[in-house]
C-alpha cells in the first residue's frame, strides 16, 4: 500500500488554489484527508524557527526542508533564499 504525506494542496477539482494562503489550503487538505487510508497523513507541522529547522535537517543528512509562510500564496517560478 502506498504511503503519502501531504503538505500542500495546489489544485482541487480543476480549481487553482495557489492564490489562496497556505493556511486556507491546509484546512481544505485536512478535510480531504479525514478518513483517508492508514499510512496517509497531513504534515501540519509549522515552525517559527525555519532556519534552525533547516540546519538541523541538514545535520541529519537530509537535503533540506519545505517551508512556506502560512499567510502567503504560491509564487510560481524559481525562488532564491537571500
């Protein structure tokens, strides 16, 4: 059985959700995942300490983390961290 960990929802039933804040998209995703098969989950983790979280992930051998501001929409295209 496949296992999925969802952290964002960009489209639903043909509707583009990228202009909605992440908080709103996570609420919709949480509703969709209620009653999902075992092994599928919503990653609802949010941390105000993103930089230290990324450094910790890298110290464990991970490539990095996925992080987004809760009140922001998706910005399409290449992004840089400054």
